[in-house]
C-alpha cells in the first residue's frame, strides 16, 4: 500500500518552523556588526547583524531598546542577547534582541558614556549655564599636580605673557586612587575661601584614558558644574575629551592653551591699544573737521552777521499775510454787500406800494385792501393811498364793471 505524504499549508509550515526555532534557540548570544539601521515611527529598531560571510535580520522592540545607554549606529560592533524567531507572514527568520552590548567600548569607555549621558540629561552641559571667562583676569587659580609638565608649561607662559598676574597653585593628585576627590575638594575650597579669584584652570598633561580617568569621575564633574568661579578645563592633549571638558565653562585643548587664554600677551595688548588709540584720534579729527566746517558756515551766514534778520524776515512775512487777509476780507464784504442790495431791490419790487410810484393807488376799507367793487356799498368810508399821501372818501355810486 502506497504511503501518503502529508501536505502543509504555507501558514502551517511557517508556524511549525517558528516553534522549532524558538524552542531550539530560545536565548543565545550573537556577535556582529550593525548594518542597515533604521528606527520606526513607534520607536522600534530594525537592523542587520553581519560578519565577513553572512548577515541576519534583527528587531529590537522599543521596550527593550529603551534600556540601551548608548547610541546605536551602523558599523558598531556589538554582542546581542536574543531569541531566534520567524516573521511567518514573510517566511523570514530573525533575531528578537533583548539586550545589546557594545564591543566598541571597554569598561572605562562604557562608564564614560553612561556618566556623560546622565549629566547631559540633567542639563549640566547646557551652553546657557556657561559663565563668561574674563578677558584680563588679575588673579587666577590652578588645580593640578605641582610636579607635572603641565604646571611648568602654564607658569612659563604666564610669566612671559603676564608677569604681574597673581597666581594660586592648589596642588592635587591628578591620577590614581583618591585623585578625583582631591580635585573636587580643591574646586570647592577655592570657591569658599578665595572669592576674588576671577578664573580657575583645572587639568593635567596627556596620558592614557586610565591616566586621565580622575577627570571623568562624577565628583569632579559636579564640583566644576557648581563652581561660581569660571572654570577652564585643560586635560591631556587636543584629541582627549573628558567629562570635565563638557561641564566646564570653557575647554582648552591643552594646559598651555589654557594659559594663553587667560593671559593676554602684553605686546599684543599694547599693539591693540595703539590701534584703538589711532582709530580714536582719526575719529576725533573727522568729527572736529565736521564741526569746524559747520562753525565756519554759521559765522559766514547772513543771520550771524545780522541777528535781527530772521526777525525782520518774519515781520515782513507777517505784514504780507495780514495785507493778503485784509484784501480777502474786504473783497468778501463787498460781494456780500452787493448781494444784499440786490435782494433788497427784489423785495422792494415785490412790495404792494411799489406800483404807487407809477400813479396807481391803494384802496383799503377798515385796513383791508379792496380788490373788487363788490366788496363796497354806497356810503362806505374808504382810504385811498397814493405814492405820496392818502385821502379818506365816501362811496357814492358803485359800478361793478368798467
């Protein structure tokens, strides 16, 4: 009898493979280089982990990635703790990362990055809290080893560039056990007992990361951040960076550079002052020339020769305006007078007495004008007004039609 081979659906096969992978590789450690890094809008991280021969896809979900204390980037060599799973919709197996450790950093570098991130989040690196370094300090303090090359370089530069500067050297250990506490204590004591110090240099010469480590410790960082005296950090060489550099008000690449920052060269200062004096004199000469020119124009002006000229001009102008106004008023009055006469003549022509001049008469009875003979009867007494004078008469006979 022929054996029947089972037939799987694609989803069934993927689920089976997923169960085998997850049970066989529940939690493993894998080492490789990050490639193809990307972060989703939800905060999940996707990347490939590769070596010289192969690669595997990885997913680092947000809730796990949030515990990572350093920045993930392409090219970083890492070791991941993960489980192997399969994204069955695409038949794609991948690592689900639970923990990620950078192999780029040793224990010291990892501690450095951790403290740096902590202090940065507290705002201790913010530019807004940095204090201004005075341009020409007369009193400074130096916190460093009294026997190192750094202090010799600093004093040599200060003596040459600014021999009259008042300097306080606070000797401390700059490496080894207890160095960080000595440096932090020195910064605090200088703030408490020497309020007239204008700027403080804190640093040492070059060395390995282990040699410079005291300047990466939290007590030193917090003491510098709390200092009321402006602090210039000057640790190691130009390529060396420490936590002290980030919290200080200013970082100098070397101790010698720090000395040059706080001590302006006397020759440079004198040269600068000479240039300023030269520009000031040029400005004064220019302004003097402008004022002299204005003074000459004024003394040669008509008003200077005759101070009353301006009053005379104003008086003439006032007379002209008054005369102009008088003419305008007179003309307006004349027009108004002529208009009044014209209206008066019109009124006269409308008067009932105007026709009397032509020989007509005005007949009234009892003060009322008689316009029709029918208004009278024989024997009535009437008044007849002429252009000149009037008479009283009696009605003898009435004719209603002419």
